[in-house]
């Protein structure tokens, strides 16, 4: 079962995202990853296998940013590879997802007609491209996310971050739990 976490914080969030994922390890997973927004750019790090592999990669190449998302994945669509690990991202959006997007095949076919190129075998990547497609149509980030969410069928929880939005994270749930917490000047999503 997948686990997601998001933080809008005051300091670099990658170490805290990994710690949050470590607390979800009991759920079982086959890959993990984190993404953060730094100076308006989304950067991410993903690894196959246990969190120690992700942690090792982050020690070699630290991830900066005060807003970020993390994920532990149990493969449902596509194999347990780094390529299929979350977060999935374009240059404008990154998404982590728990659950299943039941209509992903139809959405994928539609997006491919708009020259979207898919790199993974996952249902989650459809969400990234759908939000990005709406952004390219001139929608603002929250508007684009909501337009994409309106198209999704299934049971899911999602956390989304955006390039050029250093303090914005959007979360949504349908049939799957999602918790939001607030600290002193920070927000947490799990």
C-alpha cells in the first residue's frame, strides 16, 4: 500500500519527508521518492527498493526546497522500478498518489492526442499530464488541479506541487484518507 506525505515548511523539507516516509515503512513498499520546489523549479529524487536507497541518493545530491512531497509505492500499474516510482513530474507539476485512477487508460489516450509523452507504466502519470495540460491552456495552478480532479474516477488521495509556486500544495481525496496538519508556520499532509 502506498504512503504519501507533503510539507509546506520554513526549511529544506527533503530530510523531513524521508523521515515521514520512514514512519510509513510498516505499510510495505517497493520504491520511494521525494520532490521539492526550490527557486521556482521542481526537483525530485526517486529510488527502487527501500528508503535507505533514497536516503543514500539524497546524501550524494541533496534536494533543496521548502515545499515538497514524498511517496512510498507498492506497484499496482507498472513494475517496481525507479522510473515508475513517485513523485511523477513534468517541468510544471509533481504529484504523489495513493489509490487507483480507474479511468486512466481513457485519459491517457486523450492526452496522447495532445502530444503528451508518457514515460512510465503508472496510472498516476496521467494526473501530472492532465494538470499540466490545463496549465498550458492558461489556468492557474489550483484551477488546473481542480479541473483535472473533476475528470478522475476511482479511490485516491493526491498531493500536488507546482513550479514557480514555492508555498503552494494542493491535496485531494476521494474514498481514500488524507490528513492535513498545521504547525507553526507550516502545513503537513499525509
